[in-house]
C-alpha cells in the first residue's frame, strides 16, 4: 500500500527545534500509527510550479494520499484524525468540541504568537523593536491568561487528549524561547505533557534528523562518514 507523503523544509530554518508545521502533522501520524514518507523541499522549490500544484501558497506542509492532495496543517490533521482512531472522540458533541479547539488554536491563539515570533526574530534589528515588543506581548499574555483559566488543573482541554490538544500544544511550543509560557505554570505543564507523549517524541526526532542528517534512531557519536 502506498504511504501518505508529506512535505517538509529541506533546510530547517529553526535548526530542528520542531517549530515548522510539518512537526504537528508528523505528530498526528505518529499518534495514529500511520507510517508516512517525507519529501524535502527547498525554499526555491516551494515557489516552483510543481509544488504550487500541491500548495497554492507555496508553503509546507502538504499531504498526498493517492488522488488526495491537502495543504493547511489543520485540515491535514483533521483528515488523519477522521480516518484513524485516537485523535477525535466517538461522542458527536465531544468530537465537535475537539474540532472547535483545533480551530481555536490556529485562529485565536496562534495569530498573536506568530506576531510576537516575527517581532522577536525578524524585527530585532529595527530601532523601534524595544518599543514594539511589549505591544505584541500583551495580546499573547491576554490569550494565555484566558487559556490558563480555562484549562485550570485539567490535563487536556476537553477530557482525553485529542487533535485539539495536539494543535494547541504545537502552537504554544512556539512561545518557549520567549519565556512567556513559564508565566503560566499550568500551560507550561500542559505543553510538557504533550511533548512527553511518545508520538511527539518520534515526530520531533524525525524532523530533527533532517537538520542533523542523522537517522532518528542513530546514537549520538555514531556519525556516518
Ligand atoms: N496555515 C498554514 C501555514 C503554513 C506555513 O506558514 N508554512 C511555513 C512553514 S511552518 C512555510 O512554508 N513558510 C515558508 C513560506 O511561507 O515561504 C498551515 O497551517 O499549514
């Protein structure tokens, strides 16, 4: 049987920190036990016609499964979750709420986090950066405060781990280097719980291997010629 194929960066801009959105798709595939293949694309290839037929916006990740071609990490993960057990609850209402959290993560929580990430990484040489940073941190703190209050002492957003948590943890991980996540201990523990899942660990190792050039199971110091 043909395995689904995803695309990922050939040159990982985050040096294997797992922040590119192929990691969340790998994670979903690992959670449901679906093997997959990866086609690595350069920044130039992403903007060329062959890749644009898969992704009109010239980005990663994409997902190919027979005649089906998908882009948008949320849509890909929803498709995976619908076809396999383990990422969406059986109960119809709980399933609808898991979907709600998938949308909330990318539509409500991720935008201010991306704004902050861009301000920290892409604008840090601008003279106005120190004035702008607090302005973009405030909406992030607002969202985290609200999310933290909602999560309370629960392990996951709505009962058992679901695709909603997979997306939310993936989005929050982008904040780690800012230190802001540590201001909300229950959210930092929530993210740590997500990272501790064996499926996440395998996904992280696989994307890191693209950067290090090492097979995920290769021991440290076991370098190939
Ligand atoms: N909303 C899209 C965002 C895709 C996206 O921004 N991909 C990034 C990598 S994480 C990318 O390809 N950036 C390169 C570019 O836009 O040229 C999704 O969730 O899949």
